């Protein structure tokens, strides 16, 4: 059975195989959103919104703002409280660069990358 098609509106699993289209396609509004963007598709349709590139806006445990992106997990290191430790964890930040002039993404493995570095790598 299709494990991907779990609708947040009716909580039922689709009983078709993943190669088949679901019969009960939910026509409710998609719930994918952030403070900056909202998907305008129906629930059963793929989202057309790109990931948000706005600053995170959440506070880290130390009460400084997260230097990550909206919608991503917040970083576990603070560039203000532990600047040396932060720089050691970051990939794609030159020694002359100001850390506060970049946005970051932290992977599950703990490595932190500048968004610019990842954009250059994949685009």
C-alpha cells in the first residue's frame, strides 16, 4: 500500500500501490506553509512552492537568533556564543568572511554548510 499518501485532513492511508493514483484525492487546501510562503495547491497535489530562503527568526537555546533558514532545523551551535567552535563546524566559510553575513543549514550528521556553498554545489 502507498505509505506516502497520508492526508492530514482525514488521517486515512491510501490502500493502492504507490504506482496507482489514490481514489479519494483530498481537495482541501495544502497545509504546507511558513510565515513567508503558503502552498496554493490542493492537499493531494504536489507543492509548487520552493523552499523558503528567508532567515529562520527562531531563538536558539542561548537566546540568540538562529542563523539558519526558515523551515529548516535550527543550528546546534551559536556563532555569537562560540565563534571559534562555530567556524570549525562550518563548511564553505572563508577565513576572511563574516559569519553573520551568511545563512546556514545543519545536516543530521552535525556538519554546518553555508547556503551559498550548497547552492554552488548543486546548482
